[in-house]
C-alpha cells in the first residue's frame, strides 16, 4: 500500500505491507440511473439540494446572511486562458442550484447520461445510498488493493505506461489540446462533448475486472483522512484490515484547522493532469470535506464476502 515512486506525494509515502480479507467491489461507479432509483424509492434529498446549515458547516464562525445560504454545490468552471495554478478558486465556484441532477448548475442536466457516474454527492449522501443498497463504502486499503488489479506497485492501474501504444486508459485531462484549467473547444468526445464524466466502463477494466478505478470521477472511501497515516501504519508493523485513523489530520491545508473533518477520496477524475494533479495513480489520495459535494466526485461501494450481491 502507498508508494515510494518518484511521482508519489508525501501523503502516499512510504510503501508498506497491509493484509486485508476478501470483499466484493462494484465494477463501476454508482451511476445516475442507480442513484435515481434510490431517490425514487426513498424520497431522499441530497446535501446539495438543502439550504446550507452554517452551524454544521463552520461552527463558531460568523454566519453569512440567510440569502447566501442557498442550496448548491462546487462546480468546475475552468478558465478562458492559462492562469497560475496556486489558487483553485480561479477554476472552481460555488454554484446555486448545482446538484446531482444538475451537475454544472440549474441550466445543466443528466439527460442521456444515465450511465455516467453520479456526482455532486456528499459523504452523507453516499452513506444513505449504501444503507439502502445493503452495501458499504470500501476502506482505503480495500480500495487501493482493488485499484491495483493485481499489479504490485505499478505506476497506474494498468501498468507503468500512461498511454500504452498511444491509447488513453482513463478519462483524465491528458491528451486535450488546451492546458489545464483552460476550457476551450477541443475536449474529450467520450465525455459527451464537454469536460466531464464519461459513461462508466468506457475505458478498459483493470486486472480484477473493475472499471474507472482511476480517472472519470473521484471516489469517496470510508476512512478519515490523515496526511501522515501511512507513516503511522508503516511504524506499526503488521497491519491487518486497517480502518483508518480515529480523526482527521491535515496540516498541509492551511485554509482550515488541522483536524477539520475530512474523508479520504481516491482515484482522481477527468480533471487530473500532469500540470496540476497526478491522482490517476492507485496510491494517490486526498482528503475532502464530507459535506462538500463536487462536480468531479462520486463513489462505488463494497460488500463483505458473506453477502450475496449483484
């Protein structure tokens, strides 16, 4: 687990041995059609569709006017020209009315995208879906084991070559004419003519028959995020079925307290690229606010081996 590769970030280090038991893993991300079935059956209302609860989001901080606490979510908006990559607010924005049915905002929709990964879902939304489906989120260790597809310490889920024989193996930014985060006319045809998700299973499966373990949309996993968790695991020696740290810890993010709640996300997305984000690797990891749905963040589920699944 983890990596000592030259591309690895500090939070992926060191590579260390972990033993896990057997489990089932969804072949693809949970799709818009699957999530729609859950909403229809339960009447569930997602985080992005509710008025923002400021005391839950940022307890103890000055509350904005109620007129600003409207339903919505974070959306990748891109730029018209190259910009310095030190400020993500240049290409991300909170968009009122953005939710899983309208991933880019009220004027967007998911018509014709029933087989795309559902996005704009928070950790709480995912937990509700998992309970309804009788499954669970994979642990971070389970996710990485599954993502590697049987290839020990390979750079990517399919080997060490990003594009073997010139073939792209995942929905990532690489190969586009414009450099990140410029959104100009040349974009992925497989993404439906726009920068975004592609149908689940568009690209080749890994060695375990799992699709889009990297690229397309980031994936929530069960664990709290700690930037030094792999260091503590390596020091612990024999690690069996790890369930993650007891709380979040991220001193690298200076915009929030070091123990601000964050859950691990894995796999990267259609936005990952060599200039800014190399997270289309099985060992790459980040932490994300559990209450923060985003237009490039989805999930897949796991189940214990004693449960019959489809």
